C-alpha cells in the first residue's frame, strides 16, 4: 500500500446494524488517534440493511463513549467495495468481488442481534482488537 494514496478500508455485513457498525466506529476512532484522517478512508454498509443499529450494539458501544444511536444502516455497492484495499466481512456475507487486488477478510464473528449484553461486549472487544491489528498492519505496510 502506497504512502501517496489513501488506504480504503471496508466493513461489511448483511444488515450493517451491528458488527460492521462497531468495526467502523472503532476504525474511525483509531484513524483519529493515529492522525491518519488524510490517509485512511472508511466505507461501511450492508447487502440488505436494517432500519436501525441494534439496540444492544448502541448500548455496549456507550461503554466506550461511542454513540451509534444516530447511525443509519446503509446499502453498500459492489463499486464502493471494489475501491477498497481491504474489505472485512463479519461472517455473514455472501459478498463476491471480482477485483483481485482487494484483500477480503472474513472475520467470522457471531451476530450480536438479540444477544445478551455480556455476549455483545465479547463481540465488541473482539472487533476492537481486530480493528487495532488491522491499523497496525496497514501502518506497517504503508511505512515501508
């Protein structure tokens, strides 16, 4: 990945109402913490978006002072995803991308919808670590 061009990260699931919303929020926070606003773009969406972010997801993200209550799940297009350098699917995607240069990773995460808050916190913590690791990797690759 080049220092000259922004790195585009995509976070995708079916409903864009749980896992991908948490991943996006952590990615935005990580981008800000690392002062990478000009070099990391973030895309999120779902293949069949829900009407709203799951209540339990909003609740557990508040533990980290991240407010997802005003976020609206959105549909993501194949064109948008094909502009990404890395696309992380959450374990529920039927996504098929043709572009060979896209690094598609299936994080195989449990769906938080309808889970109790302790289970959703475990999923959240896993996502937070995966996002941090992804930024460490992207930063290392971009610094070479």
